[in-house]
C-alpha cells in the first residue's frame, strides 16, 4: 500500500520554526556550576533562591513610586501604576527565559524598572501626562527591536565606556531626589538621622557578608521603619492601606491614540540605546558563566535577549507601566549562587505576578517613611555609580575615549547644576543629566570613531629598551581600540616571548602587523629565516634541558598558549606566524 505524505500547511511550518529547538552554539558545563540552565534544583532551594531574587528586585520598586508621584497620580491610581509595573517585571522575566521562539535568550535574567527610563520619565513629568509619555516609550521599544534586528554590533554605537557613562549618570541624577526629603529646610531634624542611620545598617549588613548580605535592604528598611515609628516620624497616611483590596487585577492605563509627542522621542531613543548596552552586558555575563568553554559571545541568544528587552519596553508602555530593563544585580546574584536554572527566575516572575494582584501588600511600599525611602534610593545610587565606573574602566582608554567619557560626564553634571548655557541651548527634555550626558557621549563616540586606525604595523628590534617600547606600543593600541586590558596583556606577553625566542636565533628585526576586528586582536609576525617548530602539544619542563628544537617548541607554546588560534608558514625570504586573541 502506497503511503501518502502530507505536507504541513504554511501556518504549520511557520509555527514549527517558531517553536523548534534553537540551534545555538554547543556549551560545556563549568565544573563549579551547581545547576545549569536546564537544571532542576529542589523545591526548597528554588523557592529560597527565588525569594532572594525578588528581594533584590523589590529595592527598585521605589522608582515607579517616584514616577507616579511626579505625575501627580492619586493614591489609588499610584497604587495601580505600581501594580502594573510589578506585573510588567514578571512578564518580562518570563519572556526572557523562553527556550524557544524568536524572543528571549533562554537565560535566567530578571527584570527591574529600568532606571534610565525612570530618569527620562521624571524629566518629562512637569510638562506631560503619563499617557503621552507611555506612547513615547512604546515607539522607543519598537525602534529598539528594529535596531536589534538590523545593527550587526550594538557595541559600535554604545560601547562599554559609553554605557558606563549612562549608568553612572543615572545614579547621579537620582541623588537630588534621595537628599531632597531629608535635607530640605522644612524637613524634621529626625529625617536625616533616620535616613543615614538606615543606610548605615544596610552597609553594615552588606559588609558583614554571608547569607544576610543579600537581604541588607530589607533588614535596613525594617529597622528604619521601626525607628521612624518609635520616634514619631513613622508611616504616612494609612488610609490608602485601608482602601486597598487584598485581591484585584491591575487596571491597564494604555497610551491615548494619537497622543505621541515627537519632541519626546530623542531622550527616549537615547535611553533605549543605553538600556540595550546594559542588557548586552548582563546577557554576556550569564552566557559566560553558563559555558565552561566560552571564548567569545554567541550572538543569536544575545540578539533574542535584546529583542525581549525591547519588547518589554513596548509592553510596559502599552500597559501604562514603568519600562522594564534587565537587572545586573540579579545577574550577579545568580552567578554567585552557581545556580543558573531558569526555573528559579520563572518562580520569581510568577511571585511578582501574584504580588501585582495584591494591592494591600503593594500599598505597604507606598507607606514607607520618607527618610527610609531616601536611604533605599541612596543605596541604589551607590551601586549604580560604582557599576558605571567599573564599566568605564573595563576597557583601555586612549585620548579619544577619555574625552568621550569625560565630556559625557561633564555635560551631564552641567545640566544637573543648571549651568546657564545648557539651560539656553538644550530643549527641556534633554536637560536631564542622563539624556544630555549620554547623547553627548554617543555622538562623540560616533563622530570620532573614523579617526581610529584598526590596523598598525611596527618592528621589534632587540636591544636596550625593547621590552618597555613594546609594552608602550601595545598600551597605545589597546587604548585606541578600546580592547580589554587582559587581552592586550596577553598580546604583549606573546610578542615578548616570541622576540626573546628569535633573539636566540640571531634575528635582527621582527615585523608585526596588528589588526582589531570584531572583538578579536589579530597579529602577524614575520622575520627572516626558518619557521619555528610547532608549539609543544604536551609541554614538559624537562624540554628546557633537551635539544634546541624541543626548547624552541616549549618556548613557542609558552608564547602562544593564550592565543585562540596559531598558524605558521614559510614565506619568501622568511617565516610568518599568525595569532588570534579573543577580546
């Protein structure tokens, strides 16, 4: 009997492609990892780790409260805005963990209210309503999805040091609001005492370390609220807590049709670029922790993760919530616990969705005393500023990148200090430290990028001063390219070892061509004479006492052991060695 093969319909084929397993680069499980991405930790461990993650995310829930208050929302509307924002965090976290489909990296990357967008919302609040600003967020998220799909490398538009400028300025821009309620002339004398006392408790718990360190904010806030209650500087109006129901679905507050204000788009686009740069760093960090054989970023899951982050901004705008972004703090906590199982983040996201449906519990967040809220915001600011500084120093900086970073921060601080020239020149929505500083840094990077020479040629001449001269040359190249310091250290080590090896052969000069391309440093060294032996496959210290060929094979292995690829060949008049280093 003849079998008839039925071809699936076009919708069926498309659905299969969307839901088929992804063909990402194979990974190797690191030996120190307790649970990998598909791991299944026990119920108790999963719940405990999810609770820690929610504790970190809860620190940032003060930010939607600031936004809602700045837009003048009534108490119940403010509570609903907070519920929508919490629901958006849960949904964004679930999308990011999807192991199939066009959205989601499949990594356990949690979400928080994106501080960069909070800064833009606060800057827009005096002259706009929430529906208009939400429309701008939707457009920014859609453009973020387009950029993610079309740009080959987001790193060229927003490199690491520019992302560091943005993160640092976010922390700086929130400082005035953190200090406003505690240092205002009409503030009670107890406010600064309670605020800095609460912050001191948080710092002490963190510095002590251990398991309690992850709950520093919760412990400090609880003691601060207790102190405020005892000193009669306690909770605010409890009427909101009485009015709030125990269970209620968040009520969407979508943007008004046709309510988009084009003048708002520039700062939102700058914020979107900065958010994508920050998300890239978080995704790469998780990817590196999940793969014991990691050498360079695997682009497909990172691209899907950025698509998910952009979609989260679109979804937040459509709901009328605060835009979401990936959480570097949660990523760091996940890596530190050595449990990368997606089910932990899924459990935390479901807990957030449940919390969003319980207005009574969310109302407690809005009743936190002002000095305690100020201490929590200061805590967040400290980590943001420090994280920004780490990002700025992650790669080597030459004069061009130094000016990009320095002027970006200077212009951002200038707008914070209300320098008259900025007040006169910049449009109102670009006068916030984050948007003005980030835009300046991004434009300076793009305008000066063509000045960077991606190729360089030089010679190594044995003799006095060879070592220092070579190291200075490598330092200058690394700064111009913005390469990681560790990578250029490996390059310098390889060239020094190679030079010393060839000096033993009596080679007078070595010609080197260096090229920086797509996160790789490529070296081509040529010299007159015979090629060197292949690097030792099984190096043994005893080779140093063996014949000359064994000594050279060991020395060449020592010189090239950190290179990703080693090729050697004979050329007319000499030999050529090619090395590739992942950056």
